[in-house]
C-alpha cells in the first residue's frame, strides 16, 4: 500500500487499483452535535458524507444512521436542462424523497423564493448559472431533516439574494438535530460547529471540541 493524497493505494488479486478512502473510523454523533469535518483535499471528507447519507456502503464494519437525513452535497443532482424549471422542481424534489403531493404544497413557495418569475416555465438550458443555482437552492433547502449533511456552506446569487439564502441556511441548520459539514473555512467551522473531526489519509487524527481541533488543524496543516 502507498499513502496518497486521496488515501491508501493498492491493488487486488486481479491487479485492479484499489483506493482505500476511509479506514478504521469509529465515532458517534448525538442530538445537538454540529460537526465540522476538517482535512486536506482527498482526506476522505466527501466520502464520509456520502457514506453517512447512504450513497456508499462501508466495505467493512457498519454505519448506523437513525433519523431522516438531508443532503446538500450536490444541490444540482437530477436537474434536466431540457425540462422547465417547474418540471425540475418535481425531479429534484423526488430525489429528496418528497411525494408529488408534498411538492404541490411547497411549489409556490419554492418559485417565489427563487425569484425566477415567468422563467420558471422555460427550459433550464436558457437559465444563467445564477438562475440555475437559485432554483436548485430553493428546492434543496425546503426540507427540514433531522440530520443535515453539507459539503461546504452554500452561498448563491447576488448580494441581495445571498442575504436571503444565508438566512434560510441559518434556519435550516438551527432546525436540524445533527449537522455534519465539510469545510476549508476556519470562520465557518468556528461559527457553525461545536465539534470537529480532523481527517488525514482517511483516518481520524483528532476528534473533539471545535476550538481545540481547529486550532491544531489550521496551525499544523
């Protein structure tokens, strides 16, 4: 095995390259935890988030997750550029686990929040990147999950919309029982979290109070 930026590299019996992104992790999250994942690029932060939301299954051991999980890892997942904004609300909402009836109740609020006006019935390929992100953000943040997973803090749109988006993000974080966010921002980690886990080459180097872990990470990394 060789240690690389993205974890441990090796090969199986057929000679295929194997990347061990995470190894020997053991931790428990409880209600009230606001956990910041720290680590260099390739340390395993995004892989851990995807494991927690069920995209990946552990190759050994187990991950026991109790509660409704909401993921803001990729808010544009499931978006069809040929479909209208309105149709994409149903596509994205379905991926988030919402029924058509639930989306029907929320759709007016989603459209109003996105500020897309008549563009909501235009194909999304006609949208600017900012319009695309506003709609994806409006749909993805409508739910209030018990466990919220984020890969970096979401910030979208111009200054006026950004202020509105920041307010919704704060409300979303406040409403969730457990937050896990991966970020390279010391400010966001310290302002948002009460605990931090420092990953290095797929292993936990430090897990504890956010100020203690962040001080060690940003001083020594």
